[in-house]
C-alpha cells in the first residue's frame, strides 16, 4: 500500500526491522538499507536488470532476506514541483511492487539526489566508471537518510 503521510509511514516502523530505500532508474536500481534501529542509512547494492518482473523479484527477495518493515522510494519531481515523465514510470513500478508485497511504501521527493550522490563520489576521487557503479545506491542512501531525518522531527 502507498502511504501518503510521513507520520503514517512512521507508524509502520518496527524495532529491529530495517527500512529499504529504492532509487529507481530505467537501467539501474539503487538499494539502501537502514540500521535495525532506523538511525543510520547505508548504501547496499545495485540491481541492473532490464525487465520489471526480475527487478520486482529481486526487491521482494531482498525484503524477505533482510526482514524489511517498510520501503521508501525516491520520486523524481521536476524542479518546479510538477510530476516528471520519470515520476510516472516510478509510480507505475511502485504500483507493481505493492501488488507483490504487503509492505508499506512511501514516495519521497528525490530532487537532485542523483546529482548530489555523483558529486559526493567525485569529491571522494572516484572516476566516472567508479561513480557510475555506485551512484544509484548512494542516492538511495540519501533518500533513506532524508526520510529518517524527517521522521525524527515528528
């Protein structure tokens, strides 16, 4: 189910069960996971497959393996706040995801996270290929960190 408010999303947090964050891209999906106490966001991995069914299966497998309690997905919104064409693709994917899992899903505005992730990796001295291998999971971690920080303010 898609959760529309951060406060409602927070009500699904379970002690000792981490959260999953997804940075959805057409070619790659970045995954990040929280610590079980929901204090730390950590980049985890990249899913680089072409069809949605396999992407969904890998996310479901990940969710079961790590005993995930809730999922936050980055929603790419235009700078003026309007819905982007990529946001429609992400929404379509999320609708498929919620049909395959009973986990709550929260969509979080992810404006500029991919750019910020790339910039951070560049500042760490990584070349273009190295950054490309990591940027989506770092972006997912930034999305998760934003959600965790926002929940602390509730």
